[in-house]
C-alpha cells in the first residue's frame, strides 16, 4: 500500500508579478529621445548672436614692402 503524503495537495501560490507596461519598459528611451530633439531645436534656433564679421587683414601690401623705397 502506498504511503499518503501529509498535508494538502494544492497550495495557494503567490501571484506572479504583473508584467510592466509599455511606458514603464520604454520611458528611459522616450525621455532620451525627447531630450535629444529639444537640444537640437535649441541649438538650431536659440542663437541671437550676429553673424561673423569679416574683417580685412591688417595690411594688404605684399610682404617686405612696408616702407616705401627712396630713389
């Protein structure tokens, strides 16, 4: 004759943890992408500085002719 196991046959097991939703799984990627887009927009549109000023060189004479020659 087979021995009976002591105790109940079925036990209550704790429920498996809920699978995280899409937002919980991907929020770090969404926040990173939004930060990149905002940084790009600020970098493209946020400058109020004037355009670079093209200044002529200090001297337009060729090198070695700084003093006029005397006859």
